C-alpha cells in the first residue's frame, strides 16, 4: 500500500515537452498556446477579431501560472496512473506555496482515497496551521483523528471549532458532536474530551441547553442512564422551551427512565405546538404513549396536535389508528383517514407514501368489522407493495421488543394477513430478522427452521438457517444444513465458503476446510470475501506468507473491516506491528463495531 510520502520533484522544463505535445493533441495547438500566453503574461487570451466588442465576454485572469499548472497536472496524472503518493506530494507542496484551501483539500482527498489516514492528517494539520481561520481544515483534522481512533488528541481542535463557529451555527455544531464521536471505541475518553471542550458552552445561556444535551446523549450511548437524565434536567433548566433536552428525555423514556417524562411535559407546557411552533416533541411523545399503550393520553395529545396544525399529515394517521380501535368512533376514524390520505397525496414524499399503506390497511380493517368484504378487498387492492406493509410492522415490532415485549412483537408479525402465498415466507423472515437483530440466535434458528419446513426448496432459507445454527453454537446442525445445500445446489459458492471458513476459524479439519474454500474460489474467483477465507485457512495451516499475499489482494479489491482484521493478524504474527496497526485503524474507520475486528483486537490485547 502506498505510504503517500513520495518526495516532490520540481518539474524540469525539458521533461515536460512530451506532456505539452500530448496536451496540444488533446486541446488543440492554438488553444493551448493562447491559454499559456495569457497565464504567463497576465493578459487575456486573444479573441477572434471578427467578434464584435459587444459580444466579447469579460475575461478574468486566473492566478494559475505555468509552473503551478504543470505541478498540478503532474499530480493528477500520477494519481490517475496509480501513484497517489507522488500526486499527494505535488498537491501538498503546491498548497503550502500557494496558501490555497482547495489545494489542501485535494491533498487530503487523495490521501483518504488511498486509505492513508496518517497522510491525510498531515495535510489537514498543515492546512489548519497555514490557514488558521479555516473551519473546514479543523473539521477535517477532527474527523481524521477520530477515524484513526485517536480521540484523546481531538480536544484542542474541538475547542477551536466551537470557539470560532458563528453564534448562529454554534448550537448546530454542538448538536452534531455525539454523531461525530459515535464510532469511537473508547467512549469514556470521548465523553471526557467533549465535556472539557464544552465547558465554556455549559456556562453560556445561548448554548447551555445544546451542550448539556450533547453530554447527555454521549452518556446515554454508554448506558449511563442516570447521568444522562441529570444532563437533560440541566439542559431544560437552562432553556425550558428547548426541544433538545426534551428529545433526549424521550429517548430516555424509551429506555425505561420514567422520570424523564416530566421533562417532556414541561417542554410542551413551555412551548406548546401551534401553527407557528414545531411539533417534533409532541409527535414523538404521542408515538411513545402509543407504544406504552397509554391510548387515552395519546389520543388527547393527537387531537390537540390536529387542531394546532391541521395540515400536518402524520397526527391524523396516528389519531385514526386509535379511533379505529373504538367501535363508536368509526365515523371519526374515517374522517381522520380521509384527511390524512388527502394530505399525504399532496405532499408526495416517501414517508407519506409509506403511510398510505397503513391508511389503506385501517380502512380495510374497518370495512371487515362491518362485514363489508368487497370494500375491504378494494382497500387492500390499493396496496401495491406488500413488502412495505411488513417493513412498517417490522419497525413497530422492533419498538415493542426494545421495551422487553418480544412476545407481543412476534405476535404482531405473525398475525399479519396472508393475501399471497409469498406473504407467509415474508412474515417468517421478518420474525427471524427481528430475533437476529436482538441476538436471539436460538429462536431465530427455530423460526428459520419453521420457514424451511414450509418452503423446503428455498435455498436462501436453508442458508440463513445454517448461519443462525452457527450463531447458536449448533455446529453439527450448521454443517448438515450446508452439506444439504451443497448436495441440492452444487454451485452454491456461499455454502462452500461458509462451511470452509467455519472449520478454518475453529482450526479443525483444515485440509478439508481449504478444499471447500478452494471450490468456492473456483465458483466465484472475484469474490473478495471468499479470498479472505482462503487467506485465513492458509494462515491457520501455517502458510503465513501465502496468507498475507492472498489477504492483501482481497483487501485491495474490497476494503472491509473483517478482511482488515485477518490481514492485520497475519502481519502481527510476522512481527510487522506498525503495518498491522495501520490496517486495523483503517478497518475501524470502515466499521468500528465489526465483531470480527473487535474480537481480534481484544484477543490480541491491542489498542490501535
């Protein structure tokens, strides 16, 4: 991998003659000569004398002179020719000489494209030092430091960003901090750095609410629920009507912190939704009340919302979902749904389009209760994509499961009507996916087993059940399922690869594992993940150099956190610690929560 530390060579005039001739052929000799003359002499390029003065556009001369043009051109040509190190050096040298933000940005981009975080950091830091008023430079320094998993070094640059952000934009900058630091592995250190950087903002009446909320969100990310609640309280005390602490309190409510609800109520009292005031807090609160089955409170809030902002579609749909449950309110439910459908069709956005599916289902449900089956079928016929129905119900089931109501979540999915033969499969897959999301591997394995029983010729279901068998540590079942799949579909390269990798990862029956993976390579020679498996089995068999070659090729083909984990371990085993750390840092940049990468680092006791 290119280290991006190639020296900058000052272009010699004689060496560039072939390049000039190439450019003449590309652009036309007269055009090139005119452009160079105008750049070198500081005069406009000549125009056709037949053109009238009135038609001649005003020419604004560029600051680009011939040597700089050649240098930048050589930089781009080197990048295009696969030598980003030399191209990076040309651009960084030009940026330093010209004190130009765009050239610094290009140097950073080249380094990032070459996956060289250290070189990108060097360019960004040079940019920040050379142009100290540049907020963009500091943003790049911050993001690259975090990508390299060096949060402890971000304090000064974060403080600088906050101090120099325009007052009107400062709260936006503060609110973005939790997401910016979300992928940092050492979340306690990240919180410490951010807390220190936000000290001035915590004392500023204009930004205190946002600053306390940011700390609360970062505490919440570490499951520090009590400190997060206290931060929300501090935020609301600073600005009672602010939405920031109220939204944090709503997240805490979803995590079981009942005391957080008082903050939501206080915010709605201080800043009630109206035609001129936002409804985000009230609408989110209504959804949570629905999830908690506090229907009477949710209905009252939604009725107030529809009165305050009658042109907002979503409250009408949520209100209708409650009215449908009340047999005495079918007329009101129909009116609410008609209002929603009219607004949703007018807005035409994706969210409203998805909501129309739910509206059609509710209209069909009411028609069915009245035994008007023709009307019920007519409403169901309006639903064009059945997957949208299951996706909406899947999200609702996930909310139930997150509150510890997995049985109700599964029942919600199971009780969906089956209008087409494929709907039965869709329901089972959705239920299994829900269980997978919550890492209930055994139950997911059993649901996939039920799906396979109903659809025995579905190879995808058999493969998914095998993967869940491995997660549930039912290795014999996994192997039987994969061998069944191979027997049924001899060209199923994923099955060969999965079985071979599982054996290799456990260091059992390695010759057989290699044979299986080689068969997968034969069937899918361009698949980088299968090459990763081959490199891993070679490593397990002691063929370290061959493993390194295979894994490096796989990583170049597809930079991936799991491949980075394996390649880094092979390098580490050969004593190439610096290179291993570099690869692991890049892997964390790609996916900081990858299980294989995190497991490798933990097992080797390494902190990149």
